[in-house]
C-alpha cells in the first residue's frame, strides 16, 4: 500500500490531531480510521464520470505515535470499481498539502 506517514508523534500531539480529526471529519467509524473526502475538483476523469460512486475519500489511520495516510482514493459505495485507484500526482499533492496544513494549523513540528 502506498502511504504518506508522519511518525514520532508525541502523545500530546496525537491527542490534538485526534481532536481535530474528530471535530472536522466526525468520530472514527472503524477503529482509528478517518474517511477524508477528496475535493471534487481533484477527481480524475473516470471519477467524475462515476457519479453514483461519488464522493471519493482517502483514509487516515491515527496511531499512538504516527498518522498514516493511504494514497488510495476510494468510494464508500463499492468495494471494486474502475474509479478506485491510487492517487494521481494532483490528488497526492492535495492529500499531502491537507495533512501538512493540519500540522501547521495545530502548530505541531514534524
């Protein structure tokens, strides 16, 4: 699995990230996994065509000492579909910028 990982989080920083994710995206439905909606302007051509599969998400898993972002863009409507794919360069940049901005907003140094 392709991932963007920020590790060596201090417990206080992990708590702040969790609070932010809970407040912004709702509490975890599955363990420590958050579903982050991808901005519609970042959808690939195939994802734009698959209206019934929208919206698209990427997953963030929060660990005690790390935050792990899957670089797989998926729908919650289906398990398999041609619109589910690894993030293209524009999507990958969007995901990384979003996570980096989260750390900047919370004033957490990585």
